[in-house]
C-alpha cells in the first residue's frame, strides 16, 4: 500500500492506454467492462486514463464498469493533449485554456464531479509528440491554471508526466501528488527523478513499466535474458518479474500495467506477491544470467 491522492492504495493499478481499442464493437465493449470490473474485484483501486484514449471511450468504459463504486476508486487522468481523428489520434493541447477544456471533458465522460488526479502531460522531448509553435507553453502558466482548478474542487491532486528533474523542482512547491515518466528495468534514465519523488513521499507511476510501449525500437523487459532466467527459477512469468522488480526497487512506485486479457490481469495483480531477494535484484539490475 502507498498513500496516493489522499488514500492508502494497493500499489498495482490498471492503465487504460490500450483498452479502448478493444471496445469498438458491442461484444468488445461488454468484455472490456467485465475486465475492468474483474480488476476491481481483484483489488485494483487506481485506474489511469485520459480523454484522448479513444476520444472519451476509455473514460466511458470506466464509468460503465465502476460508476457504482466511484468513491472506492482513484481515477487519474491527463491534460496536455486532445483527441483528433487520424493515425496518431491525439495532438498537443498545452495552453492553459486547453488544460481546462481537457478537465471539463474528462469530468463529463467519467460522469464525476471531481478528478482524483490530473497529470500535466508535457511534450518537451521524445518519445511521443513534441510541442511546437504556440504549444510551447511555460510550465508556470500551466501550473497556475491547474492550481486554480484544484481550488475550484474539480481536481484533487496535480500530477506531472513526461517531465525533467528541473521541472519537478520548479513545480514541487505547488504540491504534487505523483509523477508519471518512462521507467523500467532496462531504462533507468529517470532514476534521479524517482529518488527526488521518494525523498518527498510522492508516488512514482512509471509508464511503459515493462518497456516497449508499442515502439519497436524500445527494449522489452520481458525479453531480457536475466528476467527470463529469474522467471523460470521462481516459476513466475517474465512480466511478473519485471513488475515485481519495480515494486521492490522503490517503495513509492505505483504500477499501472494495462491489459485486455483476464489471464494477464490476474498475472499482473499477483506480481505483488513475488518476493525478490537482494541477490536476485542485483542479478536483474546487472543483467546477469547464471
Ligand atoms: N503519460 C504518458 O505519456 C503515458 C504513455 C503511455 C502509457 N501511459 C499509461 O501507462 C499505462 C502502461 O503503459 P504501457 O504502454 O506500458 O502499457 P499499456 O498501453 O497498458 O499496454 C500493455 C501491453 O502489455 C501487454 N501485457 C500486459 N500484461 C501482460 C502480461 N501479463 N503478459 C503479457 N503481456 C501483457 C498488453 O497486452 P494484452 O492486452 O495482450 O495483455 C499490452 O499490449 C497505460 O495503460 C497508460 O495508462 C501513459
């Protein structure tokens, strides 16, 4: 458990990044709603979403699956991009008035009166979209708008996503709930940011927790020889080892693996039960196979 958005939450949550793509037919919708309900039954209480996941579809799935238990779950969403039709289904929406519009859209599709966490998703570096022209907005202007929305009670906590350590220190005085950056066993470039969050008792919510993330050129934790070797020894799956390493590595880590499979969901939620000793952690971190 870790304190998150004013609650003490199980550290394994669920990410909505892919589910909307599976829910475009009636059968797909029904299956996706059932999967989210199953996640709740398995103890998942933290759901990570965005209006731009399927142009509101991910949020509507959450409302359908969890509307009656709304007060028991934490809904974390994002501002900084908006949905558009096309192969890349989102575009930058970084200006303060666009952040406000994103929050209103999320409130409507989630059918809720408050968003537990809203991440400001910055676009200063790749992978993902880069902000250009009038979409390059000073961080302070965005934080002022989000603080206003928090004062209005529309959002309870402010998160930061895809940021730098310097941006974290700039934002920290307004009160930050959590940080969501790329981080996994094979890419620990943001270790100093993780450490800064841990020092301040702020939740660290890695995205692409198993690497890959749909990018062919990004390494996949589940294919690393040390990970597959440890998985075999412990009778676990490589996914579980990648997730268990994250949990063991830092006490403030909150995971949000997404899946469209009930089997994978059960696997992922069970990863919290896997204990990795010091020797195994060192082997994973050094990439040692023996
Ligand atoms: N802030 C940001 O910029 C940002 C960017 C990307 C993602 N996110 C958030 O972070 C979450 C995690 O991101 P992600 O890209 O790593 O994951 P994701 O988009 O949620 O997708 C996870 C992928 O891993 C597979 N998977 C999950 N559990 C598995 C298991 N036990 N065995 C085998 N395959 C498994 C899933 O396939 P199956 O469906 O077949 O299981 C899916 O293809 C997202 O859902 C989203 O909420 C945020």
